[in-house]
C-alpha cells in the first residue's frame, strides 16, 4: 500500500489508532516530526502490557531507524513521508516502518561495530546505529517494494532476562 501523499501539518504528526489501540502514524520526514512521532508511538505503547525494558528498546531502535531515514533516506530530496505501524502478535510486537526514500544499498547492514582501536582523532563519527538496532530487536527484515522501503522489527512483549 503506498504511503499517504497528503500534506501534513509540519508540527503535528497524523495519528490514527489501529485495531486494539496500536499506533499507526504517518508524518513528514523531518527531525522534529521524527522526534514527535517516536514520542507518540512510545506513549501509545505505554498503555499496553509491554514490559518497561522492552518499551525502552522499541523507543531506542525506532528513534535510530527513523533518524536514519530522515538523514540518509531523504537526504538531498524534499521531505517525504514515513509511516510507523505497531501490531501485537502473541508474545511479540511487530513494528513496521515504511518510507519512499532511497533504498538501503546492499540490504540491511550487518551491524558490525566499527573499529575503535584507533587514535582518538580517527575514531568513527557513526556506524553504531545498526549494531544498536540489531541488539535491541529480536529480529529484523528489510524489503524494497516498488519505490517503498519496509523495515520490520520484532520485540518481545516480556521483560528481558537479566
């Protein structure tokens, strides 16, 4: 299903509850909208029985994914739309993120940590995001369908073991 092409107020994410109150939100790919959308999703999920540790994992992973889309997927292009949907499935939550930005070249990055055994002046500025996302989510899948990216992340609804 294509992303909505309607104009959205740049300060207010457009949210519509899905069945069971799970978040389904579309917003412009801007830093401010990304922050507001992640806050909206987390606030919506806080009303569920999701364990607090898992809610934190969703928030961190989702913030990293959405910021990557804003920064890299739509870089040099007019701001496009991003859609986040969340659906509970038994013991896990499926979080889907869709956008029409650039595809991820080569598919999902491995999430290998960058080399930090270098002089301080040569430390990498980035490269930690996919490692973080892979650590927080139970599973990930990425596909490019036509002009649309789809990233699915699964999170357990139960507390992480200590």
